C-alpha cells in the first residue's frame, strides 16, 4: 500500500516550513521556578534537590513585574519573528493552567496563566508562536529515576523501591494530555520543541530514555493530528522524524548535514535552527559572567543564516518577570543592527556553495530579491576582493545608510583590471570602518539570473 503521507511529503514540507525559513530569527525564553535560585535551569538535578526542598521556589514564585507586552515589543524591535517559550522545563513546573497537575503557575503566588498572557502579547506584536515542552520531568511521580533525576543517588534498595512504583506509560499519557491542552486551548501553535532524548545515558544499571519511554510515535502522531501545520523539532529519538534539526551552542563553518527531511546521506540539512544563550545558562543566572559580546551575538545570527539556518537566542527572565540589564543590552544591539540591516537576514539564506566568501566575510543571499549581502566581520584595508562575482553586480551600497560602494570587476576568465581577481569583483572601501552600525553589510544588487 502506498504511504500517502510520504508520497505528498516533499511539496507539503516546503509549504509548512516557508514561514520559518523566511523568519530566520527568533527569541527563546526559559522561565520557571529555577529563576529563583538564579543559577541554572538544571540546578535541581545538579544539586540533587528532592521535590520537597525544591518546593520552596514554588511557594515564592511571584513575578510581580511580569509584563509580556514588554517582552514581545523587545523581541519585535530586535528583529525577531518568532518566540519559543518553555511551557514546562525538566523541573516539571507548568507555566499554564493545565488540568493534569497542581504544579503550575496558577497555584503559585503568580496566580495566573502566564503562558496565555505571553502568547497573546507575542501574537499582538505579529510574532509566530513556538512552545518548548520538556520530555524530562523531575516532579512527576511516574517519571522513573534515571541518570539526570535529582534522586539518582538514593541507596540501591530505596532507588529500586522508588522506581518500582513509577510507570512511564502513565507519564507518556500525561505528556499527551498536556500536549493536547497546549495544541487545542492556546490558539495557533506554529512550532513545538520537544527536549530531549538520551537513550545512551545509563546510570547504576538504569537505562537512559528515548522513543519507547516517551512513546514518541504516538506523541508526534498526536501533534500531526491535532495541528498538522505545527512544525516539530528533532529530539524525540525518532530517526528521520520532525521538520527541523536543532543545533545547540555551536558556530558552524559548514552547513550541517543530514537531519530530518534530509534528501540523502550526507546532504545538507533542509531545515535547521541554531539555538544559543547570551551566557552560560538558559535560565536567569545572576552570577554568570561569560556573556557573549554584542558583536559575537550578531555574528552568530549572521553565521547561521549564511549557512542556511535559523537562529534563536535565549533570554532567561528573572523571578520578578523581567529581562535583566545584560540581556537588554544585547537585545538592544540586535535591535539597532536589525533596524538597518534586517533585510540581509529576513527571507535570506545561504549563497550558492560554489561561491567562495572573501576572507573574514559571510554571505547571505535573498534569492527572490536577487541581492547578495556581504557581512564584514573584520574591517579590511581599502579593498575587498570577491572571487566569482565579476560582471554579476549592477550596483553596490552599504546597507545601513544606502551609501554607494564603488567597484571594478573582470569578466569571467579575463583580467582587464589588474587589481581584481580574474572573473572577480573588487569593492573600494573607506579606510576607516563607517560608524552607524556595529557590523557593516554591503548590499549587492545582482544582474538578473547571475546567481541562479
Ligand atoms: C539543553 C539544556 C536545556 C535547554 C536546552 C535548550 O538541552 O540542557 O536546559 O533547555 O538545551 O536547547
């Protein structure tokens, strides 16, 4: 019997991911009880804090300065087109008014459905909605103790007894009930981000967890049934499943290969997303000092798009509900840069692989607009030589102020201009990097059909 879903997949896949690949840039938000200890979202696991002791954070979770419209405005100004927010992280606490557990924002001093207000605010600013949902759950009584669970160091007999009373099938049903709530009660959900599988992380004879534990097949079928256009990520431990590949805290020189929807072994990933933190933790972390510089933040965004991917940068709001000053400073840098350079990101992707980039530069390409963008990471002296672009360019300008950039070029195979490479283009730059933007971009208006 022909598999109809597969038969119609390629065309359908392109349509489903079109908005995502246009958007390119999004905001990740990690917010939960871990904002109170303000160290790391894994603190309950790292410090092996049993549920009764972790409960003090539930009792004190009172985000009195929570203003999701401010979050949403900040994201839009930064040039972001979608948001992915933790509905529930590994600690098990739920930001929405779920009927499946009492461990939720409505029962904490917050006393309200924080998810609903957040989604309303982001939609009002025109952003697409993504929900992060943790497959791990250190609070749920049926979630078996494993390598990451806070109770993993219980004495043998107690550990065995504790696990004997736990039932992962009941937990998998709980997840389906929660995902059903999220996909049916909160408007259009554009994307769902499951996190994560670890089948090879055993502990004291206890196995890691993967597709059989989550009942991943049932879970993804449920998503497809309830909300066929919702994009799904690739962390359910189902080879080939999902719509996009997730690359975490990496800067890729080459586009990733494989992933869900790959068209063959070793082929470039068709759809992928790079996620990053501003600093070492995903949650608000008061004393964390390893903050990425604003310039590096920009560079990571550009690099992902230049290799055909999306980029989401994470904010961990404080327990009072605010973005802290260090995050704001970086979000402002995105806002300033995107305000003038956003058209080198939105709707753009990788340039053809056959076109080598000048050194210390990255290309992004808007195929529909027929424009190529040169992101200059490190200012060169007076000239910038671009191999392979001879006779392909009509006009060049700095993107941030539309000031002309003069150039000379050679026809393919010729070198009438000795300062340009054969078949190349030489751009004449000011000696000093122009002010007005942290990382300058040159916009090349291409001759029709010159890059395909
Ligand atoms: C890692 C972190 C987790 C975070 C996720 C986001 O898996 O451990 O806390 O939510 O990355 O990609």
